[in-house]
C-alpha cells in the first residue's frame, strides 16, 4: 500500500506525572518492559520518525534505559496543550508534512491507521465503532496557521485560555476517519486500565 508516512512525524506527549497510574506512563512496566519501548518500537514499525515530549524525570528514565529517540523537555505541571506546542515548536527547523499527535497512554496503532489518517484531505481523527480517538493527524500548514504564533514560527493569532485545547481547536474542522484498530480508543490512565488492556490482548 502506498503511504505518505515517510514525511510525517509522530509527536508523543509524555510529560505528565502519571498521578493516577502511580508513575509516569512512559516508564510504566508492561510485561517487564518499559511502556515507552513498546510505543517506540510500534511507531518505528510504521516507518515514522518520532519526537517525545517528556518531563526531566521521564527523560532521565528513558535515557537510562537506552532510548534512541528525539526528545524535547517540558514541564510536568503544564497542561497537555503546552506540551503539544513545545513539541511542535521543536519541529520548526525541519518541518514534516504533518504530525500525528499521540498521547503516551494511547497504544500506538498499526501502520494502516497512520496511512489512512495521512491520506485524508486535512486534519483527521481516527474513529473506531463510532468513538473518536488518537493519534490525531495535523498537516503542517494547519499547525502553522492555527496553533503556532509568529513568535513560534507560525501565523496563528494567540489563543485564549479556553481555546488552548486541541479538541476545541479541532471542533468542526477534523475529518473523522473510520479505522479497524481498537487501540485508537484505548486510554491507559490507571493500573486497572492497564490490567484490562493486557487481559484483552
């Protein structure tokens, strides 16, 4: 199958503290292996470059475990939108065609999902059995025009506090793309979520 994925990039948002999980989610163990390793491998299998937005603690843990991925460090106390912006700004010098935004607690889907999303006409969101999920695909032109301000290398007007959420920015703009991978609607927020997900696989 033809793909545009080679020019796209996955931005993994992993700067949170993981309070409900009891540990930063990137560092949680699944089958004796750190979660970030599984995520990075799955993204690599899809033929995509990846940039991880992480806290200092997560970065230290990943480096100690031999991570060979690109990092950008963000404050663990910042809202997720601020992590997203930090990650997007880090891509300005070598912008991709588009960016897949993947929260670390959503299992990376198979290559087919990435391919379907990147082939859509614009911003796209995967939908599994009527439920929207992740990763969200943002064409770089949209990022520059709607998210990044001139001071950040874009053209967007500064967003007020209420609109500094990706779901609100996407409202009415995103193409909903039906996919057959249930991973897109999984959220591993707590140890119980993780246990259920492992038990269903």
